[in-house]
C-alpha cells in the first residue's frame, strides 16, 4: 500500500498524516488488518520527526482506526468496517462544507459565487498537491462527452454544471491545447473542443483555423468567455516585471505552455513583436498543460513568471500583468450540437446561474457567452 504523500503548509503535520490514513481507509485503499509503515520508516519518507508520526498514530488508535500489536507494529483495526467509519467521515465532511457555505452566505456571497470559488480554488489546489495534474478517469457511460482542447477554468465549471443538469452526463477533459483539440475534433477523437487561436492576418479568432482543418464540415462555435491573458508573477512582483520584454532578462525564469496551445502561440507572437529570441528566455523549454499548472509553478517559486489567464493567477494568489483580451470558443459539429446530451451545452452557457458564476471570477467578460457562429463548407 502506497503511503507516501506531500505535507502541505497550513494544518499541523501530524493532523495531515492522520487525515491521510483516514482517507485511505474511507476509500477502501487501507482495509482491516493492513499493516501501516513503521513510525521511523514513515517519518523518514515524509521527512518528519518520528514523534510527529507517533502522535498521529496515537490519535488514530484513540479513534479506533488502528490497533498496535506488540512487537508487530500498527495495523488497521478489524472494527473499522463495523464502525461505519466511511459514513461517519462523510458526515463530518458534510458538516464542514455546510459550515463554510453558511459563513460565505452570511458574508453576502451568492450560491453561484461560492460554487465558482470552490471550483477555481480546487483546481489550483490540485495543481499544488499534484504538480502537472492527473488525467481524469474515463468511464464507459453512454452519456460521456469527450472534451479535448485548450484549458480554462470555465471548462471545469461547465463540466460540473452539465453533470448537475443531468447526473448521467460525464465530461472527460483532456487539456491538449487549441490546435491539438481541433485536430482531435476533426478526426472524431473528441466531441467538443475549446480554442483561442487568433489569425495573424485577419485578427479573427478560431474561425479561420476551423475552415482550414475542417473544410467539408458544418461547425458551430459557441463563445465560452472572453478572457484576459497576461503574465502571472509572484505576489508583490519582487522581480519588477512589467511586460514581455522582461522575459529576456538573464535572471528571470519562465514557465511555458505546451506546443500547439493558444497561450504558447500568443507568447511567441508577443516575443516576435518585442524582438526577443526564444533562446534568450530562460525556462522557455519547460512546458505545462494548464493555466493552473503554470500558476502553481510560479507560486511554488520554480519560476518568476508564466503566461496565462487572470483567473488562474487570482486563484493561486499571484500578481497579474494584463496583456491581451482574447476570445475562447467551444467548438463542435453542428449535427452533434442538436442531439442529446450535447444540446445541454448551450443551455448551460445561456443560464443565469452559469453567467453569475463566471462574473465572480476575475478576468472574464461574459458579454458574448453563449452566442454562436456557424461555419459552413
């Protein structure tokens, strides 16, 4: 049983160790009579004092979750299943969540504000906890919607709302970038994609690329948001970064997005305009697949700056230097849009609740959210 995890700032280390064991039990990953790592071994893995792990084990033993067998070590208690521990733990979580909701409502926030904040901060926490993120599990549900495309926190909110509207709908997300997403849509490997690609000649977003990659298809573009993209820098901006030109400074370390992403294309365009060769940008070769991952890298001190959406910078507690306002569209085949469950997408995008959530997130303009453009052969 894998028991390694990361101790995070905030709660005491011993309480995080205890809560990790509780979670493994609740999820069924630790079962009655499973042996736990020895205190000194576990402390060494986590780089903690053995006394910290011992305190966590004592608390768990007091709760009846683990039992110590003389000369043999600590084991998950045989009484855990009978005690209905998972159900008790779920109730505790429900009380904590409800308390937070009531506090936020008491401060004047709306339900939509709270839901948006939860989704945004959960995405940021996930990247801090698991750098690079993890692919979400695929299900063989009949109502699966396959999303492959550019990352935006609003896509995660959309996926959440679709599941609320119809619990049988499950959205799988694969954040591969704008170009790769369009290619996946054209080849039938995605049901819907998201892109923010600007054509250098016309200044038009996404439509020219759809015409080039899918010349024989009727395709509908639905605006998700217009968003502000810019440089995400450490809180307080200690390096005094004011624009793209500063990325050429030798002491500045950058973190990039992957090739084919709209953000990467935007960066390259900005570098060309300022006359900075990519070879002069320290960290240009380091790639992340989401805005949240870039923000997390900057927040952890692994880079001084990254290019991304203001929403991700805000969630990570970073300062933000705005550069451009761009259009982010959801794109799918018109015939698919008119069938279930895909027809739920425009319904959510035009709903008052979804608009209220987006309005509460910094850097979003929803004046065109839900509007459509159809591209025909």
